[in-house]
C-alpha cells in the first residue's frame, strides 16, 4: 500500500495523536476488516463543542491491526481499473464527501478475489474533515460486522488519495425510494421491514462491547439490497459511546438538520438516545411519506416533527398523517403501534426514549399484520382502542421504559394468522416480509 503521509495529514496529526497512531497501523498492515455507501452529506448543523471529531476508541494499536482481517488494501491502480479510471458514467452519487462509483472486482483485479459488484467512494482531497471521516469509517467498519451494516470490502490510502470499497447495494438509498416521484411507492410491509432492519443495525452498534453512536442516522444513509434489506452506511461521523461512569460524550455538533436530537444540538452532549431520536424522525418519514424538512410546504408543515408529533398521540388525527399511498395496506392497530413508537422515540426528554433493543422488539410483531389478513384494514376501522393497547398507542404511559406493560400480547409466542408464506407459525419475531 502507498504512503499515507500528506500535508493535510500532518495538520491532523499535530492536533490528534490518535490519528497518527491509527495511520501508522493502516500504512503498515496489509489488510483490514468490513461495510458500503453512497450519499450526500448535508452536514448543516453548526459546531458547538469539542474541537476534534476523531474517534477515541483505539487504545491498543497492535490488537486493532489484528482485528482488520477481512478488509483488502487496494492499490489506486486497481481501483482505477475497476472504475475505468473513474469514468463519469460509472458515478452512483456524489456529495460533500466526494463521489461514489460503481465497479466490479474479480480475479482479473487480483488473484483470489470473489467476483462481485462494488461501490467505490473517492473522498475529496481538500480539507481535514474528509480524511478524519475516511479514517473513522475504516476504524469502525474494519471491526464491526452485522447483516444490517453495509460491508466494507477494502480501502486505499496512497499519497493524498483516500478511497473506500463497499459491497454494492442494488436498490440504492431509502431516501430515493421514499421521495423520488418517479419511483413506485414502498408498501407498508416493506417500510416496516426496512424500519426493523435499520433498528437492528443501530441496536447492534449501541450494544457493542464498546458502544458506538452512529450520529448521522437518516434516510440517505440507509441503503437497500435487492431484497430491500436495510443496511446502515457512512460511518464518517460515528463516535465511540460513553464508558464507565460517563453519561455522555461531548463533541462538536455534526449531523443533518431535521434529524439531530434537540439536546445534542443545544449542548453537544451525545448519547445513544440521540440516535433513537433520529430513528424516530426516519420512522416518521416512513409513516408519512414526507421529508424531515420540506421548505416547499406551508410554514406550519415544513418541520415534519413539529407538524406530526402532536398528532401521533391523538387517536382522532393519527390516521390523517399516514401516507395516503398506503391506504388499505395496514391495520389501524399496526398504524397506532408504529405511531406510538415514533412518538416515544421523539420525546424531548432523552430518558423517556426507548432503547434501540426495545424498538426492535416493538417492530418485530409489525412484520406480520394479522389484522389486514382478517379484513381489519385502515379503511374499515375507526381508531378506537381499549385497555393497555390504548395506553401504548395513545401515550397514556409517560415513560417508554414501562413499555413492557402494554405490548398487547404481541410478543414472542403470540399467534400469527397472516397468509404470508414467509410467516412462520413460531411467532411474530419469525415473520419476514419480502
């Protein structure tokens, strides 16, 4: 692999010893481990705190180098070859970080390589932030593997060139499927499946041995494979979470306007619950078909959270905000549960938000809507609930940590009556909608 010493890198190293240490690992080891992407970064929130966003979770460099066992150190020439010298008709997307190209690796590139399509991200060569984000992605995706994280296949670090090679995600971003007018609307079942997959990815990060805060959860960073399996991409802003007695990580405020948690924007204090808020925004986008921020709408509707959250807790208004293109595809009960989940994720008080593991548990039964199968659809029911289900859907319990009291018999072991052939009789957790 080429030399990683550059002018911009020298500036980074002078301010952060960890970057220097990690670059030494990258330049001296021949291989690494994991993840994918494409995306435009609209990092529009102003900086408030910490002067550096470089990750701080790699104390033992020797140990870390051994962890990167499945990631390939490509040469710049090899990546130029697979992208036809980065030809314009190979471009998949571009944004503030640089440009993403489609490529294809096989034995003609290097003996022993599996034949697969890939996405090659070429980072902008100007600015220190691009290098830091490149390094952060290699660090995190070099050690983390999960079905709902995009897979990092390799990287390139030659002179001032920084490239990442990911698995190719056939269906592109969730953002495109939700908001491009030319695309066929995603069905309710597919949206709930995507929500669950993305939630599992976040839950995995939060429950890692050293928790990871994703910090930039949004529809453009959720990529879909050919089966609409959701995978988180773009770990450039990820941060190691608090440890021991720490309650939060203090950092510069970075992310995307409309998705960032209010307490993070105000204080720079970052926790896993910051990601939960961002998940709530994306879930709201899935439910409504609206963007988190849309300046083309009337002033009171431009902020999706401000417009929709009060309605999520109102049984008379709740169904009015559901994407009208989804009519007859969902049960009122399923809509109420999904809206209630979004309501709690978007709580102003971070402690009232659920853990991502609880979010996964709540979404799993919604993968198998027995109500629709039995004719209880959104067009044939009035939104009335009683008992514990009413408390869940209508916000009757002030703290989501009490969620287990009102799961309304939808946990593991409850029966599933859906005609879906992929729905196992073993319970909703086994249901997968394709």
